[in-house]
């Protein structure tokens, strides 16, 4: 026992600053990986891999030679298999790393880019107002539309599938692009830096099979675009005229024009990420209010608590 304690004390005495930094970096990387995989289908693959490791350990302890032979051969090609299985997740990790901004470097060039930033803000403000006005009309007339707002991820490959427009957005132009007899109405319009960059673009469809079956191709394309980039996608349904926004692989459906304007400003001007927990909090409070109402508490008291 004393030898074990001496070994422990010796290891602790050798612990230095570099070891502490090494542990912190590894912990941060592992935390981010778990955070990325937690709400994706990849977590099921991780569980499967852990099951294979457990089978290998059991076969090694019990000396089950046939199973041990099979598992050893499986693990020999494990690295290649992991790359193939986790290809979408690995791509997402690399894209998120590429989107990371270094604030120190940004501060060095902030003064020189102030004018350009102000111009982009004014361009986006004009584009948002025009898009909201056009969406109000298209929603009322049930005209299908799909608009993609480029952010930090370049969408040149998507724009190349359509026709370059490069025009200042206007109410008339957007309505003409999505007019039913227009040659470009069946694709997506890509907006870059507050301008209409391209129209009639083809988008990748979402691979998420858990979304509602009532959603059509436009909604699946918008969701797929938001999964593969940080772009914001806007859809006007041709069937019911409802307005939907897709961002970071999530859909916000049946938005009013005021809610749409707020979503666009937060994403394009204020650069805010969507607050996923806000909706759940509101639903919980609403359910609690409904419960108190069913218990016989007056409506005035319920409204005061909300």
C-alpha cells in the first residue's frame, strides 16, 4: 500500500503547467465532440461502437477465440469505417471550426472595415424590409418562394447552379422572380450582402427523415441548406401561404411578418444565434397556466402570473 502511495505522490510531483494545459485542451475537445453528437443520429453509432468494444472485452476475458478473431479484424478497418460512418458529422465539425472568428484579429481591422460594415447593415436593412413586404403579398396570394440569406459560409457553389442576377432587391423584382410563369420561379434566390446574387438555384435536400411528411420539397431544401451551412432559409408555402424559416437545422413555422422581420434582423444584422430553449420555456409556462385554470383559479390571476 505504501508503494502505491509513493508512486502516486511521485506522479503528482511531476505534474506541471504543460500537463494541466494538455488536460484542459483534451477536455474541451471531448466536450465539444459530445455536444455535437448528442442531438444527432451519430450518438446511435457511438452506442453501437461501445457495444462492439464490450463484446471484444467479454470475448477476450472468456477467450472466445472465434468471436475474438472476428472482432480483431473488425477493429483493423475501424479507422476507415469511422470516417465513412461519421462523414456528415466530421464535415459539420470542420465547417464550424472554419466559421469560428478570432476576436483579437477582428479588432485589429475593425476600424478599417467600419464603413463597409455600415454599408452592409444598410443594405441588409433595405433587403429585409423589401423581403418582408414581398412575403406578405406572396403569403396572401399563396405564391411559393424560397430565399437563402448567405452569412459567413460562402454559397458560390449553390449560386453557380442558377442564374446570376446581382441586383438591389425590390418588391417588384422578388415578386417577378417567384411569379408562377417566370423561368426562375422554381428554384431558390440567394441573397448576398443585402443584394440578390442569383436566382433559380438548386439546393441539397435534407437527409432528416424525421421531419413532417406534410412538408414539401421547398421546406426540405431549406432545411438541407441550413444543415450544410450557417445560411438562413426562408420559405413561403404554395399550399397554405405559411411562412417558415430554417436555421441551424431547425424549422420555425407559421411566422407572422413581424416575427419574420425580427428573425431576419437577428440573424443578418445582430448576428444572433437562435434560442432553442425559449420556445420550450414558453410552452411550459403556458401549460402551467392551463393547469391552474383547470383547477378553478381566476383568469385575472393567471394573466398576472404570466
